C-alpha cells in the first residue's frame, strides 16, 4: 500500500517537473526566507514565452502584489509579499494560460537562523586572510575538470585553472586559525563559465551557483560553518558592476537596457575623480560608471529597476544562506551611484551589524572617504556603506618605506595619509592592507627586504583599522620581474599533492620564509588579546629623523609602536611622547618580552618595528 502511494507521489512529482520544465527554466532568487525586515520579494521567472502566463498562488501569509512584463517575452517579474507569521515551507505558484494551469513551481520559503539579522560583522578586532580559491589548495581532484566548462585545468599556465577548491580551504582551516586569522575573504566563488582566464572569479555567469570547479553551494555554506567553529568569519566577494560575457542573460537579455551601451563594449576611462568633481562634466561621470572594464565583462545597468532589485536580493540571499560575516564589494564606484545608495541601504537594513567593505582604488582619502556612511560630501550623496579599503595607506607604505626621509617622503608620507582621517566618519572601520590580489606582492615591492617586510606587517597589524593580509605574505611569496596577475596569484606551496615545499607543515621552507611565518604568527597571536589595537585611540607623532612613533590606547592598555627606517640603530628619547606615556615607566617588547625603562630612552635596531606594551 505504502509503495503504491509512494509510486503515485513519484509520478505526481515527475509530472509536475515535466510541466514546469516545459516553460519555466529559472526562478530567482532560488529560495527565500520568512521574517526578513522587508517583506517584499521580486521573483525573476525565465522561460519560453513565459509572459503569456499568469502566476497565481493560494498560501496563507503570501500574496502576489504585482506582475511585470518587460520587452523580452521570456521573462516575468512577480512581486510577492510575505507576512512574518507565514509558515516556512514550499509555496505553490501556478502559471495559467487562458484560465488553464500549464506550469507550476514549488517555491521554498525557509525559516531564518536564530539571530541572523543581528549577526555581528567583522571589525577591528579581526585580521582578514585573503585567498584565491583556485590557488590555495586542491583537496578534490575530481572537480579539476568539469566537462561542461571550457576553461580546463592548466596548472602550468599563470592564467589557467589550477584546481584549488573550497575543500582545500576547509582542509587547512586549522592552519589559518593557528596563524591567528579570524576572517576569511575569498575571491569570488560563483560560477565563471568563461572560455578562458576564469580562475579569478570576477566574471560571474550565474549569481546563484558556486563554480563546480570550486565546489557547491552547500560546500560553501559548510565551509563558512566549519570556519565559524574556529571563530573565523566568512567575507564574500560581491560583484555588482559586471558579469561574465558567458552569463546566461547574454543569450537572452531581459531588456535592451540591461547592459550599458546597449550591450556593446565601450571602455570606462577609469577617471574615478570625475564622479565627485564639483567641476566635473556629466558625460565624464556617465562614461566612468557605464563604461566596461573589458570586453568579456559586460557592464550592468543598475538603473533598470528589475536588475537593481535582482542584485540587492542576490546579496541578501548569500548573507542569509551562507551565514556570512561581511561583504567585500568589487569595483564599488563603477556601479550606478543611486543604485549603490539603495543597495547599501537595503543590506544594512536587513543586517544592521554586518560589515561591508568597498573597493575604491584611489590613493586619495578625499576620493575614498566619499563613499563612507555618514560622510555628507558637498554634492549631498548619501551612502550606507560602513567600510572601505585604505588604498591611500597601502600606497604610502609601499613608497614610504623605500624613500629617503624628506618633507613629504619616507615615513612622513604614511603619517600624512593618517593625518587626513578627519575626512572619514569612521577611519577605524577601514580595511588596511599591504597588498592584495591586484597589486605586486609586498615582498617584491619592498625589494625583497625582509626587514622592511617585517616593518610593514607590524605597521598594518597595529595601526587603526581592520588588517587584511594576502595568502603567502607570511612565507615571502613574490612575483619577481613581473606584474602578471597569474604570478601574483601563484599556488600556495603545500596545497597540491606532490608539492616539495609545504607552508602548512614547514617542510622545504627556507629559513627566511619560516622566520617570517613565525613572526606573523606571533604578532597575530599577540594582537588577538591586544584591546588597545582593536578599539583604542590612535595618537601619532610626526616622524622625525626617520623615526615614526604612534600609540594605541584604551582604558586597559597602552601600546607604543616605533618604526625606525634608518640604516642605523638609534635610541629614541621618550620625553616628546609624555602626553600619552603619562605615568608609565616600562615598555615591554610584545615579541621578545624585553623590558625598557622608558626614561632612559628605547634603543631600536636599524630598519625595524618595535612594539611595546606600557606599564
Ligand atoms: Ca580541485
Ligand atoms: Ca558600471
């Protein structure tokens, strides 16, 4: 009897799918949740001449409030409203033609995780480890080649797929946690079904699917869970500005204005200042934001309201689905400005304690600060974006450590960037970093000088903001003689079966590599308990004679940092810093535990960073 009943059910399910498959190819978002702050949801339904059909549903708490048809008859946009008391579960949506039901979808509404809306995002107590999933570790050779994907495995090619995957990251979470990192930022993990050079992930071809060469949606969610068990948060890399040219939309665009410049490649001029320039021309603003990066990355027109809603919902979906601790937003200023206001408003409305960091790649704090929540720039632009990458500081350190000290050069170049912090409503929420996947690696930039590399690492781990380090910096990975991105993003040693060098175990590392790894590990471990560095005020003293001194101080702790960028050691007279030192008499080196009597001055070696806890 039971088997007969099951067989009937099986047939019913099959026939439903058969009907649905006739007409409905996609419904996105692929699922949703009950109890979001904003009860509205807009479904994008894609299918052959779907516009002829009328969707209806009969489900307590859920109603259709609008149905929109656009230029392309293969799309329907369906507005839903989901009451907070709705019971989670599948909602049957029927699609009818001339009063006859011809297709149906069971749309899943899920219950939210407890505390989801109030989740705490990453912050200055954290240190972020950035890694490129294709290049970190390959734990699943079975996904190295996916027959439906053109860009196959080519480990010998810098721009080829190397086979790294999410399972590889999961396998080495203990290494990442053991180093002392508390957040993971992965370069984009969503499908990039591009014909070539797709390893970096920035040419997304499906907004609701993890690339099968990296793993699966469930695998990504599991990785975030496994990380959270080790007190590591997951930051997702979000791309709002463009898609990959092989995105399924490109074969059947919802509307003629979906892609900027009518879908024809027209390059951006990258002059980002034009957006904010009070003397700027509208034509420049338009072509900056509407122009494409490259021909293989069609630029999205977020002025189309259906596209804007699609992108906002997609971001919310991943936060909720994968349990994210934050977002990194690619090419932030290149999206439509009004859209960015709404996107950031909606994200922060749903997740008020989340952190989000935007990429505005400019060396000017004026340009970067424009986007931070609360800034109130002259043109009245409103943003809800909490954080930005501190590119000005990254550039200043890259140059300043190599320069002779002068009026505005050397350490003063770094000091000067921080002295402009008044532009930011919240400079402590900037993400500070020595390098990332788009620039030459730190060790290469600093002329392969270990002493300067240590100084930079110590600086970024003690200055205000949220430090981010790029995988491999800890073992002096470099890109000598080339700026090739594929080389900058080389494979992490030990991540592939048969690697002779193994950074996870230390096998085959040179003494210098091992020493840098240990240096970073010790500093990270110390930083975990250093409340002054997490939340303490920064006080800096203007660099003099190649020595730069700054303090971090809260109620519990005072930390003094001395950078000596001279070729000789020196003794630093502490009298000038009396206003911060106060009654403290001793400075204890946080690594060597050596105690210095402050009134006798602090002896520091040539080209060094010294970090002292004052008591
Ligand atoms: Ca693999
Ligand atoms: Ca754009």
